[in-house]
């Protein structure tokens, strides 16, 4: 393929892929299989690598991110981002309508929209291309999150060329759908990281990640609800929204034009039902005057437009009886109180339990046995108790006192200064803590011992076969064969039988054996040291190389490692100061796990000619792909970066490298080397 053909194919693929993205993420109507889509994307990626001069920031290949924003620039909004007046009552909505009628003489209509519960975003398009994305901030200035927003697939990066205003801003809401939210929290839980309380917080947290490649994986979505600009196609909100939809923006099909306030009320009625089926959170609806001329006439108060209002749904509530308070003990020993309720229907599901958060919250509610309580299902997944109806309290009701002892192992609970939760300090012998630790140990990202999920660890603990991770390595075929347990699923009451049959036992024993070759960094993560996540474990393993070095390192030495703060360092020191942990460690060593970073193979030892060198790769090469070069550079001790700076050691130039790059390298006095030069460098 020659250069012209490549250019044409890149354009074709770009167009096709944008179109399929739109069908999939905006219209929810895929036209090709995921596999075919990936094939086209790979073809484009390859061509863009070969002909970087034709790669554009709007390319569908950019959806996977990669740009890192250290600090989000604060940028002034061209049009301030106002807030909305809101109400919970239909009477007030009638008043809103009456007020407008009094002020305005011409006929007008309303547009009703969903009030998405996410993060407001302003997207600027110039000549049909997305150039900037700003968060609301304080309404006057917002944060520039453009790189992150480019990864959201329902946001068009380029618009069709016909009749697009030279410049305009699209306003909308970035949300995290329920499905993505649940998946994200599941992963966070596996990694022992703090969970997001609701999809809105998750959307907001995701949008503020520094690495756009991570944002790309968060499956965010975006609904548009307004256009701003000097030369918009229509003079009314609804028509412009429909136009925006035709340009490729995601505009909800539940947006409706209403002729009068009665139709608005009907809309509210319908959405109040429909919202339970939506795959994302809304917290109300927004009513806007449709005609811009009327909007202008009404104008703004200091904070909000007079031509719009939001009607918020009250969180769904149920009234029921508080039967008891139980306590859950997590794998870290944190104790959380849970209310046991007489079953009640709230927002379409039967609620039997509610979160009570912590001792302070319980004290604040002043709960008594048999209290009549209001339960609410808000943005949070687990329902909560919001109020007690004290008038209904039985005269002899006893106050509920917070547990003093661990419900599982009877150890007195402790509460650290300034912390909200109580802890069970018996971390080595308290069953849920043992179970939690072992479950973490065997998890996919740690030792990856398959076959022990779904309650099997619990069976082994109950049969006193294991108490610590190292016991796994002493398990025998005869011990496991024939173990059984029937468990009842709490929510459904369904009974499930867990059994250890021949095949299962063999699989488990093989998986345990195979785990002995898991690399050191994952073994370190598997130990379950508090606050030490996957990334931290990797950094420490690479820096200190062996468990003995880690055990013997001082607090200060640990904090000198990039990204290891005092909290993690302190927790590592505590962990290895505990003699029981040291015993487990010794048993794991005896079992033959990896406690040192693997020594590179013989031929590679000491072969790091690029140590300390930073290399930028540009263009296309004969022998190696760019990825192979990148790997080679790192393998030989060097670092591959994407842009030239005074710190760059070499510019490795292939075919088709842009002249600008060469000029810049010359200006900075950076040696430009060929593929052959590079080969002799690494063979030194
Ligand atoms: S219009 C000047 N429409 O609600 C009018 N806002 O208090 C400004 N929101 O965080 C907003 N759905 O991002 C509008 N359909 C919708 C909306 C909506 C959600 C959010 C908005 C802002 C807050 C306004």
C-alpha cells in the first residue's frame, strides 16, 4: 500500500469506526460484532503506526486513552454554568408555571428532561471537532478534563461536516451506569480498596483520574441536555436537542416536548414509574421553557435561570419494624452494624436489611428494639434507615447498645482515635478475618488459586483444615475428598451444596502447586499487608528485590520508594513485627513460593547497556514494530518516552518520521539514531 492509499484507508476506517461507535454507544444498536469492530480498530492502529503523520487526536484509536494529566488546568467558562432551582412539590411546579405566564405574553411550550445524577460537563466543539471539556467547578471556572472525556465513547470526537456551527458548546451530564458501577466496586473490593458510595461519586472520581487509559476502562456514559452558541441552527431548545442527536450526541429518547403544565405533570407521573427500570440514576426531572426568545425575556436570578426548574423525586421510603442489629466483620476486622428489619417493599424490592454505617450513626438515631423506622433507597445500593418514628416506640423498648465484643470470636472490640468503625483486633484467629485473608491470598491478582471460591475456603476453615494461608500448601487429597456443606443464600433462601469431589480436589491441588511459580511481586501482594495494593507491592518488589530485604528495611528506606507513603510503610513494619506473620512467612518460604524477584536469565544478566538512557521512538522500522522496540528498550535498562525533551538521550528515527521531530531533536542537541545504530547500541 502506498502513502496515498494508506491515507485513504485511514480515512475510511476512521469514518466506519466512528459510525459503529455511535451505533453501539449512542443508539444502543450495534451493526457489527465486537470481533469485527476490533479487527477494524487493529487495522487502523497499525496504519496509524506506520503513517503517524495521518494519525489524528480525533481518531477512534484514541478512545483507549494514554495521556496523563498531572494537574487539571483551571479554565474560565465561556458561558457560566448556572445551577437550577428545585422543588419536591407539584404545587410549586404549578406556581412556577403561573409565574412565567404572568411575565410572558407570547405562547410557549416546555421541554421535560431527565435530571441525570452525575457530573456536569461542558464540551466545546470548533469546526466540528471536540477541543475542550470542562467540569462545572465553581460555575465560573472549571477543570479541563479533555483527555479523560475523549475516552467516553458516547461523546462524539468529530461531527459530520454539514451545517455545524463554527463554534458551540454542548452541555451534558457524565454518568456511570449501574452495571459499570457494580463491576467497578467488585474489583475495588477484591483489591481491598475503598468502595464508591454511589454511581455519581464513581463518575466524579473516574473523571479526575490522572491516567486517561484508566478512565477509558470505567465505562462512563454521557447524556447531552443543551447547546450554547452564537449561531445555533434553531431558536428553540427542543429542535436544537434533536439536531444534536442527529449530529451524533446521546440525547435521551425520554426527552419530551410538552404543550402545558398538565402534560408536564403527566410526564412526571410516567417517569416516576419508568425510573426504576433505568440502567442509571436520575434524581428528578428538569422542566425548561422551549423558546429561546421567552428564555431571554425571563432571564436569570443570580444563581439560576428563571425559565427552568427541577422537580426532584423523593427517595423511595418504606416504613417497617427494626427487629435487631447484627454486626458484620470484614476481612480487615472492621465491624459494621446492620439493621435486621421486618421485610418491606421499597422501590420494587423487598428490603430486609439496612446499613447503619457506624456507632455514631446508631447513636444519632437513638435506636431501640422494636422501633418503627423509615428506610430509604437513595443513590446508595444498600438501603439505609433515615428516621425513627418515636411516637410508635413501645413503652418498654430497650435501647440498642453497640456491641462490645466481636460477634464471631468474642474478642473485645477496639476503636482507634478518630476512626468511625470499631475493629476486632484478633486478626489471626477471628474466622471472617482468616477467611478474608485467605480469600485475598488465593484471588486472581494474587496467587490465582482457582477452584477454592464459592464458599470452599469457609468449608476448609470450619473443618479446621486451614487457619492461615500457608496451611494451603500442606493440604492432602485425602483431607479434601468428600468434604461437603449445604449453604443457604441469605436473600433468596435457596440451598446450595458445596462438595469436594475427585475432579475438584485434583484441580485444587494442581492450582495450589502451580501457585508456587507466581512471581514475587504478586506473592508480596497476596500476604495481605494492610494498605499495600497491587501497584505498591510491585514498586517495592522491584526496588528491594527480596522479602528479606523488605523485612530488614527501615521505615525511612521504605518511604524513599516512589509512591510508598508513611501509611503503607508503617503498615509494612507492623506486619513484619508480628511474630505470627513471620511464622506464616517462614512456612510459605518452606513451601517453595517465590520470595525474590526473578533473576533475568543467564544471557541477560548484567546486559543493560541502555541503563539511564531515555529514548523517543518515531516513524516506522524495518525489523521491529514500535511495541517491540519499546519492550527492547526497557529490557535493556532504558526508558521509552513519547515526547522529546532536554532529558532525551536519543531519538530513534524510522521511515516517515515528521520533519518537525528531527528539527526539534537538532535544536535540543539530541543524537538521531537509526535502527542499525540502535542494534549496535544494545549489542555493546
Ligand atoms: S440544565 C441553566 N438539564 O443538574 C440550566 N441540568 O443544578 C443548567 N443536570 O449539575 C442545567 N440533568 O449538570 C440541566 N437535563 C438536565 C440535567 C441537568 C442533570 C444537572 C446539571 C447540574 C445540575 C443543575
